[in-house]
C-alpha cells in the first residue's frame, strides 16, 4: 500500500575545499516535494521526485539504525548510512564514476507509517580526503485523502 506524503528535505553541506581549508563553504538547501511511503519487509521506503529534475530519490529504512538513499536520474548515487560502519559508494556525476567513503556520525530514524523524521549527520571522503560534512533531514507527513 502506498501512502501519499509530503516530504520536506533540508541539507546543510559544509564543503572542505583544500584551497580554502580555513574557511569552508556552507550551503543550505530546502525543498518540499510530494511522494509515496510504503512498507517493506525490512522497514519503510519513501519515493519522491525532486522538483525540476528527472531524479527519483528512494529513502529506505533498514531496521532502526540503517538508512539508504538511492538517487537515479541526472546523477546517480547510492549512499548507505549506518552509525557503526563506513561505506564505500559510487557517485555517477555524468562524466565518470567516483568512489566515495561515507561515514555516519549520527542517525536518528523516527520514521513510521504515520510519518516522522530522519536526521543524518555524515562526512564524505574522496581518496582519503575529507570532501564535505553534511547534515540532512527528511520530514515525512501523510497527505489527507486517499491511500493508493
């Protein structure tokens, strides 16, 4: 069963450019989109399309302490967040794939079939160098109306 939802996304990304190490750039983005929430055998999945983009994002909970974010479209990536492990993932930027190391600093999964919020604090390394530190939140609110 798919539950229509409104998804509010907030990302605060601090880029660690080696040329400006003393003064990292911080970028904050917010968006609100419509999508669907559904149950899986291992948790919940929220699927939505980003505004003005062909990218489809799937956020999946895998138990209470693990979340994956899979983006397919203009740029493809699959990131796995687990506070107990670091994961290597591949980011397809349109030219050539890059291997990234994602380390989860903290993860709070409050998502239920009635909605809720996922907060993820993580870093990304490229070739052993810190590239960015990101705090990302997904707030999911069921829409009133029919369940499809």
